[in-house]
């Protein structure tokens, strides 16, 4: 049986772009809260990264055809997270994080691998993708105003029997 690793990733390749160390740390903390939110099915963490007061929010989830453009719709999306199901196990890994800061606006890009399992014996489902975040400075912190997931062309959502590192070739059929 596969053990899901809740704390494996710690951003091994933050790209050195011309940003202050403080900005990079704060933006990395937002991405870590996003990762932790999915790893623990923590709706509060997932909602906390957003600038709910911004009027032009955009949330593009991999599995949805239409972007969500209001705080109410984004909040509804995250409330679908199965946090109340004690039989649900999850792991979220993030790597290849790159960050850029343009004044009071920042962007971040990363690859992710989410593994979820309903019950102890069911095979996990795996979603691998890429996430792009646009953030704006909110007082001394950074908040997400635009989020987009996309799938690398070679990934397929299929059960797996082990925890293959991101970027590894797909399992043979």
C-alpha cells in the first residue's frame, strides 16, 4: 500500500529573479499555504490566500470549463473540498517554483501533483499540473487575485500504485 507524503515538497528550485528576499519568502509562504490546504483538505488555508476584496478575481481550475470570477463562486469551489470526510487522504506536492515581482504585483508558477484517496483500500487518483498565480501586495502580505491550472499534455488522471515523482514517465499500462 502506498503511503501518502504530506510534507515532502519544500520548493527545491525557487528561481532567482530580481525580487527582495522578503517578497520571495512571503510569496513562497502563500504557495506553501496553497499546498498545505490541498494536502490537509483545509478549506480555511485555501480561502486565506485570496484577496477577497479585489473586484476582478479569476480562478481557472483544471476540471472546470468556465472561470470563476467572483469571491462567492471561488469560495463555493473550495467548499467542495472533502474536508469533512475522515476517510479521505490526500497529498499535495509542489516544485519548480518561480517568482517574479513587479512593484505591488507578483506572479508565481509551479508544478503540482495531488494524490487523493477515498478510504484506505481504494487506489489513489492523481492530478498533475501547472499553476500560475497572480498576486497583489495587500499591506505587508501577498494575496492571490488570479489563479490558473493547466495540465501538461502527457499527464492522464489514472489510478497509480506508487508515488511517482513529478516529471517521471507515466506508469506502463
